[in-house]
C-alpha cells in the first residue's frame, strides 16, 4: 500500500508508471491525446491508492481504461468498483483551469474524481469530485470536496441488491472506523497520546447490582438519562471476559437507539473500555499544552475524541480541561474550531471575571471522513494550533 500524506498527495510508483506505459503504448494515441491519456491513467492509479486507504474495493481488470484500443477513439479513464459502478478519473496539470470530459463518460458513472498530477508525473494530489457531468468542459472551481464520494458510495451500496440493509450500514461504520483508526495510529507516533475521556459529569456506579445480567435488566425501568448513564458506567466496571458479549450487545443497543448525545458518547466510550477495537467504539487522543501557553500552575489537556456514526459520518468531541478537577481554567482562555483556512466554525471560552470557575471547555462537531479542520487554544497573546487531517 502506498503511503499518503495529510494533504492527499499520493506518490506514483514505478509500478504505476509501468502500468500506464503499457496501456499508452498499445493505445496508438499520439501528441496531445497521448499526453492527456497519460495524465488520466496516472489519475486512475492515484485514486486506486486512495481507495485502498479506506478499504474500498476496485477491479482494474473490469475497467474500460484497462483496454488500450478504447483510448484511440474515446476519452475514458474509469475505475470499476464491484457492485457499485464506474468512477471516472481525470488528471490535470497545476496550471490547468478546466477539465475535459468526453460525452462517452457522461453516463453509467458513479461519479468523477479529479487528480492534479505533478510536473514530473511522480505525485498526484486528490483535487475534487463531481457526482454528474453535463458538459465537455468543466471549470476547476466547480469541483466539490472529494469527501462527497463517500456519500455516493454509501448510496450505491444501499441501492445494491448484493448487500442487505444491515450489511450496508455495517460496511459504512467499518469504513468510517478505518479512517478514524488510521488517523489515531498516525498522530500517536508524534506528540499525541492515546486517551480516555469521560463525556458526562462523574456519576456513581450502581455497584450493588453485582452482575452484568442484573444491570442489563435494570435498564428496562430506567426513566431518566442520569440513571441510564450510571448503569452504563457500572456495566463498564463489572463486565468480564465471560459476559462481555452481553455487555457489548446492550451498549450497541444504546448507541443506536438513544437520542441523548451524552448517553451515546458514554456508551461508546464504555464500549471502548471493554473492546477498544470495536467498530462503534470511541477513539481518543490527548496532549498536554499548558507549557506552550505559559499558563502557570494549571496543566491543560486537549483531547480529540471521534465516534463513527451509522450515516457514514464521524461525530467529534474536542475538550480542553484542567488536569485536576479541583483546578479551574484561567480567565481569557479560549477554545476554537476552524476550517484549515482559519474560518471560524465554533468557539467557547472563559470570560474575564467569570464566577464559579470552569474546569472544562467542550465543542462537538459532525464531519465526513477525509475532512480537515483546525483547533486553536488561545490565552492572551499566546495560541496553540493543531491541524487535524482525517
């Protein structure tokens, strides 16, 4: 598998170039048509590597682009996704502002992915996506973020008769989980550490119930969220290897059925405590940033928690808190969520002179796999910025 960096820049290997060369030489194309074909075929290889990262199957052997004679008369560069459809690919140079799509590719396509090919042809950057085409020339500015492809694939899976609805949903969850786990593995090799997080105020477990079976029975009569949350915490404390299947089944029922986000986060976090690799568990990374902000004797921890959702999106929770619950956050401290070009999405802070004192700031978000965002923690003139590339 080819390593892909955070900006979706994909190395094009010697094997990729040999694959392109073989098809190009046999196609009979010359001049500008040959140059366009080479870029388009390199785009097919770049998209193939990108799909591998997210566990999405493709079959080059069933792709039209693999057939050299077709290129002499048509502009086709598809990648076949079994049971889903054909993804048409286009390669463009850095200076090109328009993309050409022949009329032969306007139909029978799952979507259209565009890759910017470097001048030395050694790298492809995933540039954008379109769900449909109705003109031969498309301005580059009309391209949508590549994340839109995930939703198109999920819709195609739902329409396919090969998978049952349950299998479609589980595939979506598993694919989102792969994205999250890949990101966690990547960032924990640098300055982040694996973390655990409590997503609701500290509650006392109902230890008197004694067994997982009795705890599960008690959920039937739990009328308020606080009681349910206490039972969830107890389930996580008491579950043993023998009764883990029952505990996990109950937690999944809660995750899928509750309308309370705090309860869902707590159930998914408890699931991570029982089985950290479960597809619907929460994944968290954390780091200490107090020293960077010169916040004196108040150590601060920044945590990013991600939870896969059944609609093929990711629920996120960003928390900033003191290391000790008895401590309070300094006045003027702010937590902000931004786009990668510094457009503000959401923010929360501790006002000067605020009474009572806070020890936690929290921002929630919902994002698509492959999205980027920025976290900024500021105190006075000082700021710490973290770019998140999923």
